[in-house]
C-alpha cells in the first residue's frame, strides 16, 4: 500500500532525473557546437534554448521547494526493498540528486558555469528588443505605438518588421529569461556592461517572476542572498537594492495600463467605429498591431494579478489595484473576437501576400547568397516553390497546413547556427529575417488560434482566484467599468488551456474552478442588474400609485375650499407634489434616482448582452439567462410584497391597487428589450402563471392576498353580521359599529375589485379560491346533515302531513336547532353569493382577453337541456364555470356534496323558512342604497337554490319536480304563518314573502 501510494511521487522524481540528464546532454552538445544565438535572426532556435534554460532552472527550484522529498523517496525505497528484496536501480542517483539540490542556486551556478558564454550570447540578443519594449507610458503615447491613425497615409502598407515574432513576444517571458539566466550565470554581469544594463532594466520591472502557474520567485531577495554569499559581488548587491527601490516606487505597469487600454481600443476600433479588419477596409495588413496590443495587455494583466497575490505587506496596496484592468480584459476579448470574425479576410490577404511578395523576397535573398550548399539550397527552394503555388481559391476549398514548412525551417536554423555550418546564419541574417516574416504569415493562415494563445493566453489566472475576484468586486463598485464586467466570466473560457495531456487528473479540479468562478461572476452581475431593474420598477410603481383615485381627495378638497373662505394651512403639513412634478427640471445636469438606475442598468445590460454565449470547459454559458433567472425570482417576491400585508394591522392592499402596481412593473420589464436580449414576455408569463398556482412558491401570495383576506376576514365577519351583502351594489358592505376600527368591505368586494382579483390570479387561481369556498360549504352541509339525522322522523312526518295543518302545527315544536339550520344555510348563501361575484369578475376579464374563446363556451352552455345526459351536462357546466359563466347546477358544489347522501335537506330548509319569524327577527339595514337584511338572511334564497339543485343532481332526481314540492311545503307554512296570532312571528311575514320571491 505504501509503495502504491508513493509510487506516483517517486516516479515524478525519476522523471526529473531523466529530464536533467537530457538537459545536460543537450546543453553540452550546444556548447560543443558553438551555436550562434540571436533572437532577431534564428528566433525559434534562440527562444527554444532560453525556454530550456528557464524551464530547467524553474524545475530545480520547485524540486527544492518540495517538502518531505527525502522522506517520500526513502519510504518508497524501503517499501520497494521489502516487497521485491532489492532496492530500486535508480534510487542511488535519485538520492544523490536530491542531496545536491539542497542549495539549488549554488548547484545551478556550478552546472551552468561551462554554459555561461552561450547563455550570455542568447540574452544579449535581447538587449535592443527589451529596451524598446520596456518603456514608460509617456514614451508609448509620444510614439503612438498602437495607433493605426497616426500614420494614415501608410494605412495600406503592410505592417512589417525585421523582428516580426519579437514584436508580440511577452515582456514577462523576456524578464524571466534575463533574471533567471543571470541568476545562474552571475559572472557575466562583471564581464559585460551590456549584460549589467540588461539585468538592471529587468530588475526594475517586477518584484516576482513566475516559475510555474502560481509558483513565483521573489527575484530581488533570492538574487541578493546568492550574490551576498559570493565574493566580489558587493557592487552588484548595491545595484540590486537600487533596482528594487526603483521597482517599488516607479512601477512601470501602473503607468502603462491606461496607455495600453487606450492603444488596444484604437486597434480594436480605430477612429471609434470601423474595425481594423473589416473587408471593406484593407487593414488586414495591420494585423501585427492586433497581436502586439494583445501581448502588451496580457503582460500588464499578468503583472498586476501576480503581484496582487504575492505582495502582501505594502503600505500602498493601491499600487496593485487598477481601475482600468477590466477595460483591458474586455478589449483583449474584443480583439480576439475581431480576429476570429475576420479570419477569412486575413487568409485571403496573406495567402496572396505569401505567394506574391514573401516568395519573391525569399527567392531574391537566396540568389544573393554568396555560398549556398546543395542541401540548404534544396530546402530553401522548396520553401519558395510551396509559397509560390498558393492561390486565393484555396481559402474556401481546404485547410492550410504549414507545419512541415515551419519544422523544416526550425531544423535549418539548428543546422546553420553551429560554428562550422556551410551556410552560417550569422553571416546571412537576411535569410532569418525573411523566414521569420514568412512563419508569422503562415501562422495567420493555419494556426490563428495558437497565435492568439501565444499573444494573449491568460489561462494562468485560473490559479489566482483571489486577486481575480477582488478585481471583479472592485469593478462592480465602479459605475464606469460596469459595461466591461463581462470580461471576467469570459476570462474563464481561457482556463481550459491549463490542462495537459500528461496530467488528466487535473481536469475535474480545473473545470470546477473555472465553472465556479464563471458562475460566481455572472450571478453577481445578474443580481445587481435584477436589483437595479426592481428598484426602477419600484420607482415606476410609486409614480403610478400617485395617480390612484384615493389620492385626489386632498386636491378636490382644496378646490372646494377655494370657492369658500380660504382656510389657513396647518403647520407641519407638507405640501404634496402633483404627479408629474418629478419630470420638471431647471437643469438637465441634475440627475434623479431614476437617471442613475437607467444608467447603471444600461451599463450592466451592455455587458450581459455583449455575447449571446461562450464556452467554458465544454459548457455553453448564456449570460442573459442568469439575469432572466434572477429577474423571475425577484419579480415573484415583488408581487408578494405588493400585497402589502401587515402582520400588526392584519391588512393587505386592495386587488385593484396591486393590479396597478403590477402593471407598472410589467410595463418597465417589457421595456427591457431595448437594453438586453431577454424574452421579457416569457418571464412575465412564467411569473404570473406561478401566482395562479397555489402549489408553487407563490403560496405566500395566496395566503396574504386571496385566502387570508376573503375567506378569513370578509366572509367570517359576514357570518357574524358585521358585513352585509348589498345586492344593489353587488358588493359586501360594512355595518358601522362603535369602538371598532373602520373597515370598508366594499373596497375589497365590489365589481372592480372582483375584476382586479380575477386579473391577478387568473382562472387557475379562481378555481383554487372556488375550491376553498366549496370546502367551507361542504363543512356547513356536513353539519346540516347531522341536524337532519337528529330530526329525521319528524321531517318525514311533516312531509307526509303537508296538507294537514293540525298535524303540522303539532309536529313543528318537535323540530330542534331550527335557528342553527337557518344560520348555516345563511352562511352557505353568503359564500355562494361571494363566489358568484368572483365568477362574474372572472367572466368579464376572460371575455376581454379571450372573446373568441368565450363565445363558443357560452353557445355550448345554451344547448344544454334537462334531457341532456347528466355527465355531459356536468362536463359542460364545469367548462363554463372555469370561464366564469353561471350555471343552473354548480359542478364544484356537486363534487363537494357528492358525499352527502341525504334527500331531506331541502325539506329541512323549507320547514326552516317557516321559523324565520320566530326566534330571529329581521329588518332592513341602515344603508338605503343597499337593500338587504342585517343578518344576511336574504342570502338564504341562493343557498336553497344551489344546494337543492346540487343534491337533486347527485341523486339523479328531477330538479323542477322536487323544487315544486319544496314550494308547496313553503307555501303551506307561509299560509299558516298568515293565521299566526303571535305578533312577534307575524311581523316578519312580509320579509318571508320577499325571500320566497327570490327563491
């Protein structure tokens, strides 16, 4: 188990040992061949050599940082020896290597002592290039380094350079070459003033250089410790401290970022409108500037993130935070997108350039060579013939592949860079310069993505999540940078390039980091955007609320007072602004809260709408969907909040007021189409549909607006006599009582409120409300059934003695709980009356929204006759009821009462009518415009009609026949009441007659 667990570590150390052996062999071979290095001539050869040196030095330094390396190797060796009986053959050499690198820099100095000349010559070729690239912002501006318009006359001339590939070579890479190269070859600093100058310039740029990913080298500290331990390097230590002080106090990166962002924007959109690579403008010749801008921007971003992570103790943390970094990232993505969009233009231009210019120039250079051996001549001639054969017709027909050509050129560089070469490249630099130009142009044809990665890859930021998150949060707090914030989620698409075929186990971890960061960035952007939208909606809601009729009372009162004597204004009473006053401004520079919200929303919308989607580790990410999701959630909560439920006051807003607010919200959300590509119609439909579903997260809305107010407050108070149904007003009205807080039931139950309620909760919601009402009706019927069972014998005798007044008079006193029957039937009438009002509101709303659907339903209802099959009739009535159309038989009531198997409830009701004049006196309420009874007894008629129809339908009885029997019993009771001598019972005879007329 130990061997199995430690095996990967041990074999990784063996790989390092094997790599070191190959590096030794290759470096010795290069020294023996006395190779020539010049970054401007044999670019690929020199770059590969310096990369080899830096990679080896970084690997050794990382090996020395590995904790418990001796313990890991020793434990594996012991386990291997115990398992196999012998030690591993490589253990001795591996142990020796680990011991040698306890002090890695001293050992590296010894190893690179024989190679100092080759390393120095390669580094010195960077002298001119590094000095030109490592300039301050003022110099960049004065040179107009990235401006395509500074020399408008040469716009059509191709951008070319004798050092083509060096133009977009990373400054960070050059710094790493120089600092690590002289770290292992410090002797060159004393022997060459140019080396010393180059070293000093590199030390003034960065405090940390990258070893691998987020592993860095604190170069000033490490170099000072090394030079202090060597004799004769006192001056170099002083130079080192001076350079460190300069790097801390005069950071070039801070000075260059603003200029880099400006330059990148000029390349991306020169003149402010026309892209530099559009087909209508032949600026493909200036493609080099794109890669230069990308490289410069990448260096600045990488510098800032690296130092923000590792420089923890500083008195000026603002030196490692830059407000323009987001714009820089955004412009990089814009440039990369621009190159991909215009790939066809680039290919058409450069395939002709290679065939008609590069091939001719190379042929001329070959002809001018004083000496050209046969083998080299064959290779160079093949280059010319391959390029000359190119045609613009090949762009659309096949994929280009110049990999063999570039590989042959790399081999030729190696052959011609040795001391005894037949065709020394050092004596014929024109060959190298022309071929470097050709290599760049061929990459534009077949390796554009690789070229973009080489110039602008930011995948290493995957290992710096903390500084990247800090920069993002700073961006979200800076209004001017919000439009560029999409650069951070898009940055995560670079992270897939961190993976390596030799380390597949890293894939899930890197994928989780990339997707996690991307999701975090987009969630925050969507959160702020949705919050801004909801704030703007709330502002619109407040403006629309000012137009409600209830707010015009004070205006009307003032207008009336003007006709009479002017009343002195009360002190402390603020003057209320009229609606529309918020739009009047004396100065347009004065911004309101709405202006700020619109500006912020526009900036965030530009960002979220910048790209429709992008890919992160094979996952397609759609930024607008994040906003859509957040907006749905917040919109749902806003609708619930609009109900305005107060726990202390037990109050909610009127449905009509909620509808006004909802309309304001919907109007603003619909206007979002001009800001961001959202399907606002789908969002509104989804949210409003949720509000009609009591089983969705909108249950809170239902509890606050629907059920709580109407079922618990209004109808319960109606059953207690505090609220009376006013048929003339088609609403419930409140009976005023002293000592109780005023509550106007009409404000929640009139026609307009019922219509608004139906508009808010829709047919689904009305069905849910109806089901709740029917459940209460079923509860009352269940109690009535118990009363019927108690009086079953007496009721049967009363039914058989309907024509025998003497027997009926003797049987009536035997009935018990007659008042309870009337009370429960009245409650049922109140519930059914309210339901009828709600259904009428639903019918009006449904007719307005779907008139062509309502017409067929009404026609279908009209064709129902008493002879129609009962199941068909109930199905049609159920459809009609869902549309708010009143039906002779209520299907919802039939479903609820299907469990009540008694046929004598109607008889009980009929006999109960005769007892109205007994224990419960009735009278007309004090509201002259609302004819009805204070105890809502006029609701009894609707209860008798609907409950009887439902019961007779359940028992398959003829409704008309049995209602005639009911009327017969009721008439007999009414005649008996006319002969009543008791004044208390006789005085309600007229009221009972009116009830019979309603029935």
